C-alpha cells in the first residue's frame, strides 16, 4: 500500500469524511498515475482517504458529468459550477489537465487525524 501526500480544502475533506463527496479529483500526474485501489492519500493535518476505484478522463467536464457533480463537488449548483470551483482551487494544474486529462479517485473511506 502506497501513501501519497496532497492538500485539500478542509470543507472538501469534511465532505469526504461524511460520505457526501465520494470522488476526489486531480489533474493527471506521473506520481498519481501509479496509485491503485487500497492506496492512501494523506491531506496535511486533516486526515487521509483510502482509494477505491481510479479512473482517468480526457477532460474535467466528462469526469464531472459521468461521476455526477454532487459526488465531486457537493456544494456546486451544477456541472459547470463544479468545474469552475475545481479549476479555481489553489494548486489546480490547468496545463496538466489540458495536456493529460484528470483522475477520479473513489473515496472508499476517510479518517480524520487525531
């Protein structure tokens, strides 16, 4: 089991912890391309998620439509708003998204750091 270190907004982690946000999204990267089911993503001082399924999409719009915007960005009003929120979040790599697509990580379970 591998562990990857990333950052996320505290609200996003709270949504994953509560089972509201079931898909964590990142632009494709070589580091994340080796992740597999059962691996873990650590989020700074917030906690961690265990990865279920991983799927690569050619663009963010397809991912959000396929996975359901409410599963990706629960606070969004619709798919377009979900894409806008993701693209304007700190650390989003727009050039990697346009060049290589995006990865969807199904959240199997989340655990807050104690």
